[in-house]
C-alpha cells in the first residue's frame, strides 16, 4: 500500500502562476512548499497553530529559496483565525485537518470565507484509522461525511483527487 505522495497530489491540481493559496493547518508544509514552486510569483499562506511546525515551514521555504511562502501563526477553526481577508485566495488546502479539528464546521466556514468566488478547496483526509496508524476511529471523517459537509456548506464537487491507499481526496469549488 502506498502512502500519500504530495508531489503527485499537487500535479493533479489546476494551479497557475500568480495564484494565491492558503494551506490550512499546514503542518510541516509538504503542500505549501510544493505549491509555492508551481504558482510563483503567486503567494502561499501557510497557516499553522503550532509554532514549532510554523518555524519548520519557514526553514524549509528558506532552504528552497522561496520568497512567496508567508507563515501565519493562526488557527483555521474560529472565524477570522487564518488572519486572511474575505475572498482573498484561489485555493484552500485542507489536508489531514478535518480528523483533527474540534470544529469541522469552523474550518469549512473559514475556507469558504477566504476563498474568492468560484475558488477551490482541496480536501484530503484519512479513509479510516488503519489500526491506529491514522486518527482514532472516533475522529475519522469518512469520505462520504466530508463530501456531505462541503456540499451542504455551499460548495460543488469538481472531482476526486488520487491521494493514496490510506487517504481520500476531493476538489470542491465555492459556489
């Protein structure tokens, strides 16, 4: 079984130079760094609540000589927690965040708030717990549940993204 290949996922995205992207719960920045290379001179906002991870992304961007990655120490769940303006980004990345979020609705609302009209949301999360390798079974957000959440929150499904054997992936568009 294969594990998520961020390079493969990024290649599936409709990215263009000059876009603005927000990576909500950016973690170690595996998407932020790759997307920043593809959309230069566009901007990637890597939003991360854990300072250590935010600092790690900053170091990775520096190592890669990327000046288009801006680190925001913020929380993607409360309204305005990303510190980004309304209707300001073309793509919101929501990868392995739903299963960790206390307020899944908060993340959806924040993604919707910051996305431009017809902006897209990339959603990737665990298919199941896989015996504890993924999130606790009580925290898994199934593929069907994630799809329903986004569809009921003013998004339309654009298509599936091939993530890996352990994760599902969707690309939604804000209505």
